[in-house]
């Protein structure tokens, strides 16, 4: 894409988790805490939405917006993210992360 058509620089991140059923409530508690902490402690974290599958499957979808890619990369090094990641690792059956940019 030519520089003149570049997006506004924000970094949009989507994450889909499939969770082991016996850890569903534990995961929901942990991810809600992660969202609150990210928004409160990271000024460059603009949005951190957590939604669950409407069909009742143990699937959680995150929609996050960061000021730029550097802000998201910094998020991945924060103590609260590292603690969350370690806490939920064994509860997670599958995890898909995608990075997006706003359309020009």
C-alpha cells in the first residue's frame, strides 16, 4: 500500500480462545481482570472488549485497539499480561491472534 494510503497507525488485535469447559468461569474472571487492568494501566490501550460465543461454546473473543504497534508490543511485556498469559495457558485449548490495521 502506498504511504499516502496508509492507515492512521492504530493497531487492532483480535484474539479467539477456546477454553476447556471445566475452566470456563476461571477464564472469564481472569480475562475480565486483564481487560480492566490493561485499560487502567496502559494509556495507549484504547479498547479492550471481551465477548463470548452466542451459541454457548466455550469461546472468548477479544477486540483490542492500541495507539500503534509499539504500544501492543509493549503490552505483551507488561507484568499483568505475562501473569494472565501464564495463568490461562493450561485452560486454553486453542488461541488465534490476528493483527489488523484500519482501512485507509
